[in-house]
């Protein structure tokens, strides 16, 4: 089962993780250990470690030998795994605080099954599992309270790193950056001429901190870049829930829905379309005079635009 990620992307990701010289604080290799309690604690530890290491995601990979990083395959099936009578994924999510939009990916490689658990980094506070915070120290999973210096460092990260500067997608090629971001809208909204080549586009996006070059020479897309100019917010896992949904209800209650629209585009590039949709749903008055019959909106567009802008700015 491959969810939301292409096979090519997952195979490339697996090769990158296998090429690491050893397990890092944000990667854990396993063969068949599918103990739910252990997985939950690793979710907390690796998510917190990813934040400390400046990574957008952490990973648990089943089916890889810990020492050689050879592909050995795994019998672990996350889709069929349960804790008691509850599905494993649901059980894990219920016991995590804050909630994480983690994903299991099962892929076939050379006739063997490999499972990758993709874990977003801690967003604004240390991630807990069953009320307990964990951290990765070297290759060991420990309770965060036993390492007060790491706990202080983690809180400093949350205090000092604004949401806009955090990473939405990391280690992307320049080509992939331009596939993920609606860069023509960026230049159009700023009234700038579109550069003639890819390097010019990338340079301008980086100048406005929409993307940053990382230590590998590839590109990280910031939350600012993604939230404003994503072609699809669903391409950025922890921003997917920030998609805008407009619902038109019948009457003054929320009992019956007449129409609804969900916009998964970034707020800046999708703003005009959102305003047009809302204006088309608003009641209007007809004005008749001297062979002129026209429809006049009862709500000034500037008021609608300000209302929507405020709603987007104050989204949690």
C-alpha cells in the first residue's frame, strides 16, 4: 500500500536513507519488530529528534538490516496490524499529543517488502506518547526528562523558529521545487517579469525565503513558500489540514449543506479564485433603470476580501 507518495519517490528516499553511514537520531532501521508500544515511543522520540536536527521528517524503516543496511524484507503489515481490537494507526494517533500526520508506506523492492514510517517533526511542543515525551540519543530511545539539556534545546527551537521559517519539504531538486510551487503566480502577484531560466526563478524564490538551499546543495521549501504558493497543499503532509473549505448552508443553521468548495492551493495563489467563489454565492439586489438591469452584490467585495484574509491569517 503506497499512500500519497509515488513509488519512485519512496524508492529514492529508501536509497538515501540506506546510504547513511549509520543510524542517525532521526532514522531507525528495523526488521520485524512490530510492537505497538515500541512504535509509539519511537514516534515521539524521532519526531522530537527531527526538530532538534533541523529535519522536516524522521523515519522508521522495516526490512533493512541495521548494520549493513541491506534489504532483507519484513513481515510487518501496518495496514493489517492491530492493538487489541483497534487498528494500529488509529491507536497510535489517539495516544500522540500533539497529533502527528504520520504515514506508513509499504513498497516492494527486489521481491521483498519494505515499510517506511514517515514522521513529521514536532511542530510547536515536544511530542508525547501516552503522556510521556521521548528523545533519541545516539541510537537509543530515552525519556526526554532524563536529558534536561536536550529538553531545553528543544524548547529553544520552538521559541526561536517561527512557523514560516520551518520546513515543509526538504531535500528537493530545483526541478521538483518548480513542480510543487505555483511560481508563475508569485511573479504575477509581485508584478515581476518571469525569469528566462530555472536558475533565475529559483534565485528569486530563495531571496524571499520561500525556499532555502540546504547542506547537500538541494532545496528545502519553507512553510512560508508552501502555505502561500503550493499548487496542492496536500503535497505537504503537515499543511494538508490547512486547506481552505467554504460551506454554504441552507438558512441560518448548519443542518443542511447546499454547496461546498475545498481549495487545496496556497493562500496567495488561490486567493482570487476563493473570493470569486464566495462572491458568486452571496445574495444580490437587482437594480432597474433606463433600460439597465444589473445585479449588485449586497456585500462590498472589499469587505469579503478582508474577512477571508483575516480568516486565513488566524487559522490554527
